[in-house]
């Protein structure tokens, strides 16, 4: 991020950002994964809590504090809702 008057490296930062995004590097290369029943990797969009029946974004502090034994993984918001889970009021998935 550049903020005037400190823009000396703005063009360099922009070109490096573009290169990283196109190459799926850094934060553009991050994926949250879980194992599904066939033991292959799938992208996890939401994490549900078996106890509270709420679902969260992977980076939500409520999801991070959750016991692993209570975690349920969903690949879509619709899947979580169809399973009877409600959205977290903290992360608003």
C-alpha cells in the first residue's frame, strides 16, 4: 500500500502484486483445504460447529477456538444452511 507523498515505489509494488496474483503466490495462493470422505482434498469455504449448529468463515475467531471434534466442513453456504446450520453473527458468512 502506498500513501502520498510516499509513492516512490508505487509502480514496483503494483507490478510485484500483479505478478504474485497471476502466479497464485502469497495471499493469492492460499487455500483452505479439508479431506472429504474419499480422502481427496477439497476446498473448504465454511466450518460448522456440531454443538452450536452455527457455521463460520475459516478465519473466524469462533472457528479457530472450536474443538476439532466439533468441526464440520462445508463447500458452500447453501450446503451449510441445508444441513440446518445458521450463519455466525461475528464473521457473517
